């Protein structure tokens, strides 16, 4: 039996503070803009250049609620998920193709002590690591038909 794997792992910084939204059937979700960077040497030169890639991640359910409660612009996060492809027609009749990452595991890496935005939230209990928080929603049934209930929003501004 052949196996297949659709998995994405990102470690980066948030480009904007996430906002909680709700589908027509009442399921909560949010979009994260995550920047990842790499440093490369320019050809035929001694110059090094930082290259940044932006990734659109969609979180669902409790994971989305946690992301919106704890994350702010610039926060460092670790996300695991899977690629999803979709297309739709915009208002001008042009077919738009989009690649999203549906995140199912989220680890908050920004330290509560170093980020003032965390002071308004309760401290973690003694069983949790004080520098990270793990949230997961991995149910397969959870993802079925969710994308059909989302109306395409404006292009992500990056």
C-alpha cells in the first residue's frame, strides 16, 4: 500500500494580529500571515540578502480562538498543517487560484515575560512550559466542507 503525506511546517513571525471570524454555520476560524526568512549570498557578489516569504495559514475552532487570544503582530510561532488549494472567480470574472495552509498544530514561541501583550492573560499553570503553549485540533472530520462555507476575502496585503 502506497502512503502519502501532505504536511507543512513553519517557524516564523506573524505579520499582523489575527482576528476571529465565523462561517455561515457558526464555525470559528482565523487567518495568520506568517513570515519566514532565509539569508542567501547573491551570485557574482559578496553581498548577502535576506529573502522573506509570506504564508497564509487558516486555523479552525479552539486553535483559532487561542491564536486570536494570545498572538500579536511580530510574535514567533511554530505551525504544522497541510496544503489546501482553491479557486474562485473575482468580481471581474477572473479565476483566482489560491494556496492556503490549514494549520492543525500551533506552538506559541514568544515568551510571556518578553512580550508585554501577554500580561493581560492568565499565567500558565504549573504543568505547562512557561515559554511556549501548544494547541492542536487535528480531527479529520473537522476540515470537511469548511472551505465551502468561506467567502473569499480580499487579497492578503503583502
